[in-house]
């Protein structure tokens, strides 16, 4: 995996966890978890594939 793809996977995972926590607990900035998921999926997609 390339660094961009790895970063995308990590950001997506953090965004999903943040979204899940946001459904249970109200905290400032929880809307950024949706943004993190979108950015993470984008990085994941453009990260390339190592063959």
C-alpha cells in the first residue's frame, strides 16, 4: 500500500469512530467526523494500487 492509501484508510477509520461516538455523546466538532470520512475515502481511492 502507498502512504496516501494508508492515510486514507486511517482517516476513514477515525471518521467512522468519531461518527459513532457522536451518536452517543455530544461533543464539539463532531460534524468534522463526516468530513473526515469523505476525505479519507477520497485519499483511499486516489492512493493507487501497488502491483
